[in-house]
C-alpha cells in the first residue's frame, strides 16, 4: 500500500456540538501515482498545492496545476538537477525550508536547507549551518511569519526516537535548536510538525497515548511554554432520560457531521486526552467550583420548577451567566490555552 495524498474539508457541526468535524478523506486521483506521494504543502503566495513524490526515481517537489487538472514537477531549484529534496515548507513572507541530502563522512544524510523568494525566483537553497548534524534532521515546518522553525530529528539530547526541536530566527540566522522537552516528546517518535502560527503546533506521534500507530496532536505556546498536547474527546456512552431512568442509546450520524439529537435530555460520558490532568485545569475547576458555591441561592437561574409530592427541582442557568462565572472566577484565563486544543 503506497502513501496517498488526501484532502479534508472542515465543517462546523451544530447538531451535536460546536466542535469541528472532519469529513471523510478522499484520495486525489489527479495527483497520486503508483509511487510514494507525500508531504502536501499549500503555497499561499501562489495559491497552489505542492507535494513530494518519488515517482521519477528521485525525491522531488511537484505542484498541482488546477487549470489543467494535473500535477507538474515544480522544479523550484533548476540549478540542482540531481539533488533530492522533499518536505517543502513555505512561510507567508517568501521563505522556504526543505529536506535535502548532505554528504557526511560515511553516507548521505537528510539535513535542512533554506532559500528566499525574490524578484519572482527562488534562490539556491543552502544548508542551515546552525542545524547541521550527522544525524537525521528533516520534516521542518516554518511558521507563516518566518520566525519560528520546528523539525524532527534523532540527534543527541532527545527523549527517544525522533523528537521535535525548535529554533527562532534572528535576522537571517537561525538560532541553536532546543528540544521541545518531555511535555511534547515521548519515548517514541514525533514526526511531521506543522506550525499553523508561531504559537500553534500540529504533529504526529506514536508514543503520546493515541489510538494506535501515529496519531495527530495539537499543542499551543502560552506564557513562555509549550503546553502538553491534548487529543479530542472520545464519547464512550450516550444516554437519554426516559421512563424515569437513564437509558443508553446509539445516535444516528448526521450527513453534515456530528449526530442527530431527537428531543429529550441527554447525558454523555467520555474521555479527553490521556495521562495526568494539567495543573492549570485542576486549578480552573477549583476556582469555578468555589465561585459558584459562594453565590447564595441559585445564581443565574432562568427557570426553576418544583413538582409536588416527590420534589423535583429543575434549574437552568443562562449562557451569559456561565460565561461571567468563567471570567470572574479566573477559570477562563487558565483554560484559554486548552480551548484551541480540545
């Protein structure tokens, strides 16, 4: 089975929740070949999709020509006709970073090279000397601003396997790389980083407690630190209140993403992420609980129903009061880094 390029479209589900739902992946038949096609990259400057492929026998870069509905060799670097390169990453300000093979003492090894786009042409890519190493260094992602670079490497000083490393640029010089540490890296392998911005990072890992093999994770940079990655919630059971008891049911998928919820009261049980709950999340829960407990009566209640006989209290708080409680208790500020990663 060869790797295939797939494209996902993001829909906002309003049926079950406001969480983003990914549609089913579709193979791009116009781009794929019988060889390995991988590492797609969107070129925002030229509005085109670039990707790597070994269809010619060498690892090269290709672009998709939407006007002809076919792929053509990108040939970014005609001055290097025999060089192999892959994993292109582009900033929004005319920077490119890719993985190229460098001659070491005993063999050719992947390292990183960079170039700039000026006057309609790409300069000759040159090795990033501060990142050069006799170990594997590749799969880099440069942020849209061009100021941050994250890459995968099995260089010394890691947590195990291939780790993610990060460095910043000062002028035209990339600084000394730093390991992202055990909060991000695992004893397994971390690969294919993607910097959506200078403070939002996607990556794949086979050692961070996913569902099996390599799973996709997201983490954000807050208060000078990269926060531990969180995986999306996994719903384990869905119950509906019926005949004075909770009854487990199976929801019907919606064609628009999410699930169809008929009228009724529902209870969902699930898990979010794995491992130890971050201290900030525990503290946010404590502050919110104390804030709500300190309010007399039923603050924020918009409806209260009492049934004679067996007393049944039905209370509902307004969304605006809940938002105020999150803000006034300070819980919202503590949870802000995790909102985008949940």
